[in-house]
């Protein structure tokens, strides 16, 4: 039975995951590591690791994180949504800025 996650993914996301998997496979091969060696170092079975190389969306994010770590790319996951590089978020912050800034009202005496 196929996962509903796979069925609902937009084509653009599917392509990105497929590319990510292919990039992981290429990085592994450049380091002369077998799929079995990667699976052992990540702490998963070989079939789960092969799902990573296929870009399977049902694989846990922790497995992808360990894959990046084993490949020496442990910092990339933390950089994906770096607030300093979130152009859309920065634009939304600017749009929410008040038109005028008023000084705070003094507290009322009782």
C-alpha cells in the first residue's frame, strides 16, 4: 500500500526529493562508501537507506539528518530555514510594520 504522503506531494517537491536522493548517492560514491556501510553508520537497515537515495518522503527526517552527518554535511540541515536568508519572511515582517509609532501611554493613577 502506498503512502498518502507520496500521493499528495506536489510534483515540484517530488522532483526535489528525487534530486536530493541522487545527490546523497553521488556523495556516498565519491567517498567510496557502500550502501551497507552507510546504513550501518546511520543506524538503519539497508532498505531504509536505499529509500533515502530514492528520495522517499516516508523516511524520517532524523534518518536524512544522520545521512548528512555521516557524509560530513551535518551543518546543512540547520541552514535550510535560516531566518536571515528567509526573504519571504523578511518581506512579511516589513509589511507588518506599523505606519506610525506612538509613545506608550503613561500608567493611570488610582
